[in-house]
C-alpha cells in the first residue's frame, strides 16, 4: 500500500478492498466494462485518476468501500490492480462487532441478499469478487440512466429502487429483456406509490390531496 500523489488519497489493491454490501448488478458491470474497453490507454489513466473510492479504514487495517462496488468489480475484471481510495473515517481500533454497529449507524453497510432479505454482516463477502448478481439492482441502475428517477446522495438509493421494482417485475422478465423491463419500470417509477423513494420524479394526481397518499406507499410496497 503506497500513498498516492494526491495527499488525501491512498493507493490500494482492488482485491484488498472490502465490500459493505452483498450484491451488485452484473449487467451494469458488463456495461461499465464495455465503456472501459472503448477507451485508449491515456483515457483509462484519466479515468483511474479521477475516480476514487470512498472507504472506511476498519479492523486489521482493511479498507471497506462504501460506494462504487460496481466500478471496483468491473476494474478487477478489466485487470486493473490498484485504485485510489479516499478515507472517510478511521475505525481500525474498533472490535469487529462494534465496527459493524458503527457502520450501520452511519448507513455505510447494506447486508441484504439478491432477494432483498436481511442477512448477518458476516455474510458480506471479503472481496468484491464475492459479490452476487442482483438483476433488479441492474434494472434500477438502467432505470436511473433512462431518466426514471434523479440521482440522489441517499445511501444505497439504487437498492431501495431495486426493492420497489422487485415487487412488480420478475427476475425472469429482466433476464429475458432488459430493454422491456426498463420500459415497464419507467411507468412504475412515475407512480405515486414510489414517492417515498429517493430521487422520485413523478407527479401527484391533479386534485388529489397529499394526505390521501400519506402512508399508502409504505403499506403497499415494503422497503425492507
């Protein structure tokens, strides 16, 4: 591990990065790889220089990334060995169980499987290569790119959208045609029932008071 030229960044091996989630959208990763493949060597160096991974220094001096898991796995698959990490906090002095409790308090961990089921934090893989595919996470990512909802800084916002879509679109539908699934998801994204989600860009029905919908979405569509 060597210090980067930027004083706030640290150079870390991709395979040494510890995930804080269990799944990723593999279709979205494949798209990122296609973008990388289209770049020349100079452009690739520029991408690596401008993209850094927010991470927390945890027990045993391991860096736990709290974002860009898709980019991390795509980078590894494209044989990138090192990336730049921005350290958000130093919790390396904490016991592991306390560390995870603090991470949950900060909304820096998302221990849910590809079905949206809560799991013990011990089930989170030790490397990005252990992430499992969640097609609904890919659908949520492509939905945002298609303008279905606005980019939001809320932690794990795409996973909240994935859970919403999971209740309406079957995994088999996504695997059959991502384009068709995105078209269907665009309609679902504008529904008032999705108004609790980060980045919602729909509109309330004209003449319908806000109070009419209050509490409806959470009852109809459980988040977790």
